[in-house]
């Protein structure tokens, strides 16, 4: 049993599904980076529950921005060749 029955479904997955999987895979790493940089100062000022909410929002936002940036770079590289 093949995962993708034809080449068109494979290309469709590569265009839409793969960036989503990349974002999900990198989200914990980005979250740890954000928490380590700004988590302690914000936590000392506001408290733990609000800090978790702020860092979760920033993690999702930063991941989306990085995926959009990588998509634009890939489109530029693709258009040049």
C-alpha cells in the first residue's frame, strides 16, 4: 500500500502539508527559545499563568512568521531557476 497513490497527490502534500508538519516539529524548539529568553523576566513581573499564555502566543506567531519567510525564500529560489 502506497502512502500517495499518484504523483499529483504527493505534490499537493508537499505544497500544503509539509510546511504544517515543519511548523509543528519546530514549535517546541522555538517555544523553548522564547521561554528561555523572555520567560523569566515576564514571569517575575506578571506571574506564571499569564507568562505561559504570552509565550504560547509568541511561539505560534513566530512559527507562522518563520514559515511564511521560508515560503517566500523558496518561491524566490524557485522563480530564479
